[in-house]
């Protein structure tokens, strides 16, 4: 057989990536023409990796041309596999490098999701350092950030990144595509320890149920008992109208997010900083999420240079009841975390209320009072939530009851 394929990027401005071209031949074995900025140190290892990859992918005779700009092994493997597939080779199994022990992390339904950092699915240069910025989650995006012609390449790269990249404890999320393409995406990522799947542009609970069923079938086949959580994104008027149904569609849904770029386009409005055009939708998603018992997650703030505007946006979201926000640049993460955290006055007040409640409970009193004011159950519930959050974000010690009470 004969065929040609190529994948990746080349040129002097490319970093942490490579371009690989392959020409399948009928004889002659595998020859590798390698140009690499790190050839002096890693040339032999790169050649060995590519030779192993060709054998694994069933390529016996081919000319492989490589222009490398410092790509890591998981990227080299992904680009080679994509080029081979594009050359028309029937690949029975992917070229999988060993799973990094630090990629075997698990998640929980109630974990903090204050920030989730979007990473374009076909841009490996953003992956390796993403976890160093401390996001609660990283989103390897297969949808809007990936051109149609590169969807196949992004799948392979994201799969390999899930197996190779240490995200330093961040929840490992993947945003899949819409419809049948998204269901096919799931086949590529679920066996490789994705923690959470983000489902875009959801308008019908059945979309979520289909994703959940596909994940369950894959997990059963692979004897995987770890749950894969789901976060639908509401991005249209119809989706907002059905927010509660979507949020309560299945047990693995842990959050409900809103995306305002598509929503405002759907209703024929311009997105503004004031946000009056989208307040109804945000309220729908917020209340739908709360009614369904899942986390309400706010949209991204698109101006990466306006830190004060971002902080104000987060404070508004927090005031409405949202618990997280999307981030499109690492510099946004610290601002988001700081603005979502309870401030010292909130913490002190919450401590007082919790202590008063526990004292009343210990004394068998049916009424909780603080000074001359009576405290009802919703106030206590809110105070407990503030204390728990303060502990989780490191603003309050777990043994705070032993500390001197606030004055």
C-alpha cells in the first residue's frame, strides 16, 4: 500500500510541538529524517520512540520526516499516530506510552470548582505548565478551540495528555464536541482517566443521558469503577428554560455551567459588561443547579487584561450564588480564587453563628440566639457552608473551635 499523511505544526514560532510527515512504502523498512532543536541531547531517544511507534501502529515500510521544536514524548507519539492514520493505515490500537503515576488522580462530586482553565485541545505548548498555576480544574478542549480539520489530531493529543501530563491535582476535564462527534470523543478519553466530561450546548436532558450511558458502557468494558462526572453547559434560550431538567438528568452531573457568548447570540443580543441581557439565563441556570443539587458555575470573563473587572464579576457571581467561573488565561486563576473566598468578616460572623448553634444544641435548646438576635435554620446553614469553604481554601484551621473566638 501507499499513502501520505502529516500532523502537527512547524516553523520557527512553534514551541513544544512538532510536525511529522509520513509516506507509506511497499518495501525498504522505516527511515527517519529528523530535524530537532534538541537533537544533540535527545535525537537518539526521539528516533527510538518513532521507530517503536511505527511498529506499534503496524507501519513496516515508510519514510518519516520530522521537524521538532521541543515536543515532549506524548506529543511526538500523538503527531506520529495522527499522521499514520491520515495516511490511510488501519490502526487497530493507538500508540500509547505508559501511564504516568501522577495521572491516576480521582475526583469527588463535591470538590471545589472555583476555577477551570481552558486549554485548546490541539496546542500542547499550554499543557505542561497548566497545573502549576493552581486551577481547580483544567479543561482539555475538543470543541470550539479546535478547527474542524484538526479534530482528529486533538483527540489523539488529548488522550495522550491525559496519560502523561501532571496537572498537580487539578481536576482533569475534557470538553467534548456536540452530538455524535462528542459521543465518539468519549471513546478516546474515558479509558484514560478523565475525571469530568463537559458537555457543550445542552438543550435536552437526553443529551446528557446519552453521554452518561456511553461512559457507563466503556467503564463496564474496561472494568473501571471510578465515576466520570458530568458538567453540561447551557448556551441557549431553550437550554436555560430547561436548566433544572438538565441538571437533574442523571446522578453523575455535578455542575451546571452557563456560556454567554453563544447564549447572547441565540437571543440576538450583544453581550455587555453589565450583563442585563443575560441575567434571566444566569438566574435560570443558578436556580436550576441549586434545585438539582449540583454546583452552579458562571461563564468566562473574556477580557484577560482587566483584573479588576474580573474580580468584580466574580464578586457579583458569588453574591448571586455561583461557586465557580471559567478561566481563559492562567493570570485569571488567582483573582477568581481570591474573589470567591470568604473574607475575614464573613468568616468571623460564620464562626459566631456556628458556635452559638452548637451551644444551643448541646443545651437542648430549640432556639438559637446570638446576642439579642434569634438565628433561624437557613442562617445557620449558610454559616456552616462559609466555615467549610474557609477551611477548604486554607483561610481557617480545621481546629478553629480551639482558637480564641473573634471579638
